[in-house]
């Protein structure tokens, strides 16, 4: 326990509160993107509909299920260490990392197909006609939002790997597992961000 | 929530909501409801996986503050563009 805390519970509560404060500003960070989507969709409804029809719904839906499952596996690991089972926590961490990597790989395939189909805003944008401008704005939102989310995923995978490494060292026990819980908050939050982006990108403007 | 069964129920519930979200948008042609399903899923993740109910009052305050300012951002930010009436101004030529 660090000297500035009155008890181990006080230290754990401060760590958890700090992560919630960080997540509160992350809500506003991604909230600005949602605001941009609502504003631009209202201004260019036909363009957004056209663009949404070209988004890869299959990959997006599979990725949503993958991410939901990864939150489930990490929380299962947290429950395991709270019962004093570090081995189960390590297994849960690697399952979570595996699912995170699957998500990123599928996202990469989706980006690759999008670029191949000419769905990159600019002079060579493949969707032509009167709604092309709105569709290009949609794809600006799409790339900014999904790249930012993927960066959060990469950071999350690094954090889960760190938890697995510390668990292997024997740092966590039934009595103390605060870092596992803090990283779990971050990982599930990244899941919540995707649950917000998924309908906006693939469904809401259909 | 604590223990395996509630966690499993939450995960299955999330996948069912995902199926309903897809079904409502593609089969019932109600794409606007997709965001409502997304919000319901987010609430389940916050309750079951982020275990907000086990948190201290300070964590609740930070979580609620994030949600409050998000509502302010979206509501006030969109108030003008969503309620503005576009008036068509007819050109009558330059009076001078």
C-alpha cells in the first residue's frame, strides 16, 4: 500500500475512481464524434443512406459479437482472480487478447475492401451522383471513428497482456486485484464505444 | 452482479439484443431503433461487466457526470441545426 492512503480499500477506491474520471472524459471525446454524425446525417440524409448501404454489415456484426464476447471473457477472468484462481485469469486474458486481435484483423480486412472499392473520400471516390458529397462526409466519419476505436483496442490489448504477465508473476490474489478491475473497466468501455458506433455506421441511416 | 450465472445471462442477452438490432433494421425496416438497441446493450455492459453498482459514490458521480455532459453536448449542440427552418429567399434582381 502506498503511504498516501489510509487503507488498502482507500487505495483501490482511488484507482477505480481515477479510471472512471478518465472514462468520463473519454465519453465526451467520442461524444463529439456522435454529435458530428447526427449533425451531418441531418444535413445529408440521402448521402448517409447511400454510404451506409456500402458499409460491410457482415464484418461489422461479427465484430460486435466478438467484442461483446471479449468483455465477457475478461470479466470472467476478474471473477476467477476474486476467487483466488490466477491460472484462470491468465487463460481469460489470452482469450480476450485473441478476440481483440480477431476484431482488429476483421477491421483490417474491412478497411482493405473499402479502399479497394474506392470508398475513400477524395477525387477518386467511387460513389457518384448528387449524394456523393454526403457519402464522402460519412466515410470521413467512418475512418476517423474506426481508427480511433482501433487505437483504443491496441492500447487495451497491451494492458490485458500486462495483466496476464503480472498474474503469471503472482502479483494478484483473492485479496488484491485492483489493476485487473481497472483494466476491465477500460476494456468494457471500448466495447461500449463500439456498441455506439456500430448502429451509426451500419444500420441507423439505412 | 457477482458470480458466473449473471455474467453468462448478460452475455447471452447482449447477443440476443444484437440479433434484434439487426432484425429490426433489416427485416422490419426500422433502422432508427438500432441506436436504442445499442444503448440497451451499453447499459448491460456497464451494469454486468463494468459492475457500476458495486462502485463507490465517487465512481457513480464521475460516471453520471460523463453521461450528463454527453447529453448537454448532444442536446445543445444539435438544438439549432435540428430545429432551424430554412427559408427560401427569392431573388428579385438588384434594385439599384
